[in-house]
C-alpha cells in the first residue's frame, strides 16, 4: 500500500472541491489512516467474507464510514451510513450496498449506538480494557464498547485499540516495559501541533496565534494556515521545526573550535540546514540531498541565500573531499519517533525493511567519511527521528568500532504529550550523536 501515492491522488481529486468539502474529505482520510487497524478490526468482525476477499471499493467505503462513526463524532450516524450505502450501490452494486448497511449498523451497535455522541457515556480515562477504545486527539477519555470485543492477548489488544501493527508492539516490548509501550501508542493518537523554532529570532515575536512551548526556544502556533504563511513570509529568523528535531544541532552549538565548513548531506527540505546556518553564522554551509524532488525544493528554498550553497548530491565527494569540519547526516529512518505526524510509517515497520534501513544508514556514514577534513579529523553529527536501538545506539557502536570515532553528545529524546495534554507538552521522538575523530 503506497500511502504517499494515495495521499497525492486524494489531493488531485480534491483540487476543485470547495474548502469545506476538501477539509471534510481530508479529515475522513486522515482519521482512516490514523485508526486503520482499529477500523479494520471493527469492520472485519462483520464481513461475510474475509477482508482480502471483499471488494476494495466496499472496503474503502466501510473504512471511511466507520472512521466517521468512531472518530468524527460530530457527523450523524445516519449521514455516515446512508452516504456510504448509496455510494456502494452506485459504485459496486445493490447487493454490496445491502451488506455495507448491515456491517455499519453492527459497528454502530458495537460502539453503543448514539452513546458515541454523548460525553456522559464516555469514560474519563482509557485503561486498555477489552471493552473500550481511546478517543485520541485532545481527549483523555475512551468510548465504551458493547462487550469485551478486543483481543485477550495484551500486545494484540494494544495494537487493535491504538491502531499499531502487532509486530511493532512486540518489537517495542523487547526493549521497553508495557507501560512505556502503552504510552508511546497513546502518544501516536495525539493531534500534533505546529511548533516553531524561535531560537534565533532577532526581535520580539508578537502574534496572537503563538504561545510558549515547554521547551525553551520553541513556540506553538494555533490558527489559520494563511496566518502561519503570512508570519513565516514576514520573518526569516523563525521556521517550523519540532523541539525534538531542534536538539541535534542545539547539542553542538558550543562546538570548539566552531566549524568553518559544514556539509548537510541529507538536507531534505532544509530545516536543519537553516538551523545550522543560524547556529554557526561564520560557517560556509553546503547542502545536498540524494532525492531529486527534495534537492529541487532545497535549491528553491536557498536560492537567495549567500550562506548556503545547494549542490548536486553526486558531486559531494568529488568536489568536497577532505574539506568538511562537520557533516550532518539526518538519515532516512523508520520514523517511529514521529508517528503522530507520519501515521502511515507504522504500517511500513517490519524486520526486512528495518534491516535494509540500517544497512543504508551505515553506508551513508561510510560515504560521508571521505568528506571530513583529516588533520584534525572532522566530525559527523548523526541524527534520526527513530526510537529504534538498531538505528541509533547500535549505529553509534558500529561507527566507533569500525571507523575509530569517539561517540559524544548523545541525545535521546522520548516522544512527549498524550491525549488531553496541552499542545505545549508535545514533542516528537529523536536521536542524535556527535561522532568525533
């Protein structure tokens, strides 16, 4: 399932819709992706055929309607069910439409019918019981079910209730206690706020949509997208960046001696590149990315910069061999530290993909070494938005053992913020480490 392609296709389909319809369709899609495993569990219980044997269009309609029943509780159940049934009748046929009506009404019974609309019927907290589902978002509560529908097995129950693959739950349980795994899963159901890096603001920021974040140097923005665009257009000294993402570069801001040449070799959209330029105002910054689309975006972001030079990725070693005091490697990773922002990443987690990722990360480290100045040897700032030991501490141990680096300034940031917490408490998970020669 290529969710990035699906996401792009939906944007294209909604291009000519009015703002209200576009927002509603996007809300349904986002809810279905974030709660996919929970919704599939509720739907599959009532299918006469198995999930894989059910028409894909019927499955899609059932997921969209059940997302409205479970998550978007301002939508009347009659509207959610009737619209899905009529759509299936046109797109698939009268028989499947009748089946859709039956399945959705049974799901409504599972969710105790109209009780989903009445907070008086909700439980104040979610305790991972077999007869409840977390509300998520900004609510600490849970929606009681008609009976103990969820699996008896603890890992499977956590997986279904919070919409995480069982493989991910079991992987986390090998390194973390159950209480921590539950917390990570609930964190993934939070609506992530927009966080700004204001560390380098040159003058006061006066905007009604801004409020302090718990981490100094960051602020939370709440307001219309147009207001945010206007703010960022008017100020080049602030930008969108989660507080956890800020920590890698912040950890080296007092590096002595300060680097003269910094290469950001996995620059992506240029967020950490901007942070590097602001943190080391006397350094020359070279940025590149192996992805053609991101490289093009990167070039447009820094088109007018006299500090940041964007170069072709395949020219890095040839043109910059042995010259860098510091190389930043914000490597591709599993994204398990940013699941509220990248909910689709949880569905990509498996052993084969993880082994491939760790191999890519090691190759990126090895390929960056020739860029470093030799006397004295330059340093590598390694960074991920992953929580996985294999992508973080194990990579540090490998670099120390095989490439004679010293591991310093390690920074492991656990995700922060649970449903019901204020936006100021939210942070992603991240990891960074300085590999010094």
